[in-house]
């Protein structure tokens, strides 16, 4: 898994999270630029932690039962 995979995974986590956080600020009625920047920073940090943890598990070959069950269907 190369750098492109991890960058794509980062953006797949950060963009929807930003949309949720910015949407929540819009619903609350507080769409100041500071609130949007806050949503962007929080989504960047949270996506970084998510991808960093996944990368660490991948590099150390740590088993993850929840991760392994994703995509598997029960017959």
C-alpha cells in the first residue's frame, strides 16, 4: 500500500467529516468563518488520527477483528 492509498484514505475520512461538522454549524445558525475553520481543523485532526492508527496497524501487522470483518459477507 503506497502513499497514494493512504492519502486517498485520509481524504475519504476528512471530507465527509468536514461536511458533517460544517453542516452542523450551518444548522445551528453559526456559519462564521471561524466556525468553518474550526470544522476544517477538527476534521483534519480526526482523519489524521484515524489514518495514523490504521497505518500503524498495517506496518506492525497487528490483527484487528473489526477491520478484518469489513467487506466479508456471511453466507
